[in-house]
C-alpha cells in the first residue's frame, strides 16, 4: 500500500533487522497453515489493552510505542506545515474480513486480484497495531490513491523523515511481494 507505513520490526524487537526475518507480530505457523499470500505474511491480532488512540475520537488506535512515535511524527510535521492524517490503523481480523470480501464483491474482483491491493483476513499488518495508512490533511482527494498522494507535501515529508520515527513504507512500488 502506497500510503501504508509500518512501525519498523527493529523497534518491535531490536534484535531483528528491518526487513530481515519475520517481525515478532507474525503468527506462529500451525501445521497446514498458509504463512504468506501474495507478499502478505500471516499476522497476529493485537489485543485491545495493547492499543493507544491516535485520534481525538479514539477510533484509530496503534500499539503504545508506535502510537507515541506516530503522534510525535505528526506534531513535528505539523510544525513544518504538513498535516499527516491517520486514515486507517489497527483493524481486527473480523473487520478485515468484512472489508476484504465486501469490497471484492462490490468491485467484482477475484480473491487474487483483491489481494494485490488489500491483505486477506489474517494477513494484514493492520492486525498488529503497528501499521498506519497516512493521508495529507491538505489534499484529502489524494487519500489512498498512489499517484496523486506521492506528489503531496505529506508524502515528501514522510519519505524524508518517517524513518527517524521508526516508520517505513510497507509496500513501496515494485516491491518483491508485487
């Protein structure tokens, strides 16, 4: 996802490299279980007590450390006149199931086609509480649309500064997962 940023695996577990071994949030394999679908790894759903709100209405929540760093990043960007908006954060497996299959049906997409743009239930980084889709508060027409978002001040700011707050683009263009 072009607007999807994830808290780095090194921050989740400092002993792991950024894009090396699976992050600790990856689910433990069970016999016969699928561990990866089209570049999406199976993920463990965060528990409610592990999440902190990152919006005033409390609807968008992230893991505590990721939330603290996101809010700091958001405040620093605002200081520079850039308005980072959290569009989507933690999402339960049940919410992902509804989102994945309802959107698939609305768009008359096959599961494989849908998985190219949205993780199947159980495979979304959003389940972990470490992922956030970010938009530009001054350019809402670009939310969740790759080409125009990549030309916003928010994207430019994130590209230059997100790593300082332990965030990285989850699925950059031409990534290995497709």
